[in-house]
């Protein structure tokens, strides 16, 4: 599995689906948390790119409503409408 696909699948199952189950209207994902959870080393730009792309929105059925922090850093926060 490509890293971008792995990131998308992980965020869908670990963040998006649980948020929907709780009835949340939004969920915020921190790129550094995803990077750590997947056990990556030096792949922060890949994580940020995978989550910020339209393909993730389509894949997960979400809409990116806010992007805060460094463009490709660990403290990048992406808030999605679920």
C-alpha cells in the first residue's frame, strides 16, 4: 500500500468513522499525530499532502473546512466536516 493510501485509510478508520459514530459534525486531525500513529519517520510532507488533497475528501466523504499551522509540519491541523 502506498503511504498516501495508508494515511487516508488510517484517518478514515481512526478519526472520521468514530466521529460520525459519536454524531460529531466536525473532526480535527493533527498531521504529527497521524505520522506517529503510523510509525513513520521523515514522512511528514506525505502525511500533510495526503490529508490536504481533494482525493481524501472524496475518499472519506468529508469536506475540509479549516487548515491551520505549518503547511507540512507536525502541528498542521486539518478540520473536516463529517
